[in-house]
C-alpha cells in the first residue's frame, strides 16, 4: 500500500526558509508524478509545485505563480522522497502542506505538515 509521510514544517519568520520532505513507501516511484499542495484556513487546497517524469532520469517541474522564484521542488528516487525548498517565505505562505503521488488512476495524499510564517 502506498503511504506518504511529510516532515519539515514549523514556525519561521518572514524571509526565512524551510525544506519539506515527503517520503513515499509501498513501491518504486521514479516514473510517477509527485507534487506539493497547500491549504490555508478557509481556503481550498491549491497546487504549489509538481514534478513529472519526462524519462526515467529527467523531470519537468511547474509552480504556482505565487511561489515561482522562491520555491524549488526536487526528488531523490533512491530515497523515494520529494522535497520542497521554500525560500523568502511570506505570511501568506502559511498553510498545511500536503504531498501527493499519482499511481495509475489513483492519487495518494500524505497527512500534511503545518507551515506558519509569522514574527
């Protein structure tokens, strides 16, 4: 069974950085699309970044306009892990961050990790 476990969230001041990790288990996922989403209080879940395979060794990344130039998504297939490096954080980045993976016709989600950007 596919499982995703996020980590790395926390409280950070505006302008600071965090790196989120999402470890996948239950298979080998080098050819699967993976992504990060977030949900702020009172808002719908939204895409932050996705990383999709072009081949077994190259990937295409795309980002929400609100995080372009500040966030970087990457993956380590040897560890079955996807990362989200978040720089120049703003209070509006405060949300629960979720990772997901597409396996066949199914999409799996992690439990989420809280990111709070505040003084």
